[in-house]
């Protein structure tokens, strides 16, 4: 895997392997190498579908790892950044792109705060020292104003 251009590689059997370290610039997409994490799934999805277990692994990698570490990422297909058929018509790209449309941003006193966020039962929660904390509850505790902007999916908090 030493020369692998990607950061993660997912085998047919669902095994996730690391390629380049995340801090290293990838060689997976000319236009966005310097500002993206490359994930490659073994297979040719112009001809056949990825295996079920490969997709489970990919979903795990994105939801349970990457989105926690990099909460503001967008998910794009190789064909969105380079002129290529990759990942292929039989790869469910839209499903994975939709994962990030659920993403939420948190802005406190005008500054973007980089913490993992999630929506549970319609409430936005932030991961603060290993606990998921409801933002509205937190705002109440701090006596802060809180508002939600649907268009940009942003929680705005202002602490006086
Ligand atoms: Zn590709």
C-alpha cells in the first residue's frame, strides 16, 4: 500500500485499509488532491455493483470516523472533480452525497466552531468531551441566544 494514492482502500470483503496517512496529500484526483481525503473501493462499478459489505464499510468510515473528525466535509464522486466515469454508474453515489446534506454547522459569536454535530429527534447536538449535548440546552445554561437557519443548516449562538 506504500504507493497507494488514496487514504483509504476498501476491499471486496469490506476490509478497510489505510493508504497514505491523512495528513499526506493524496494522488486520487488532480483537481482536489490537496484538500480532500481519497477513498477507493476495489472493483469496477461501470460493470458490476460494489459488494454489500463494501458499502457497509464505506458508510461506517464516513459516519463513524470521517464526519467526526472533519464535520464540514462534502462528499463527492471522482467524476465530480475529474473527467472520469469513476466510481461508475453502478455505485450508489447519491446515497453517499446525501449523508452530508444532513450536516449542520455551528456558529458561535460569528465564528464557525469545529465540533462534531448531529441531529437527533429534530434537535441538534454537539459532541463535547465525549458527550452529546443538546445545543438548545447548552444555550439555556449559558444564557445565550440561539437560532436556526434552515437554508444554510446553521445553528447560530450568541453568547453575551
Ligand atoms: Zn476514481
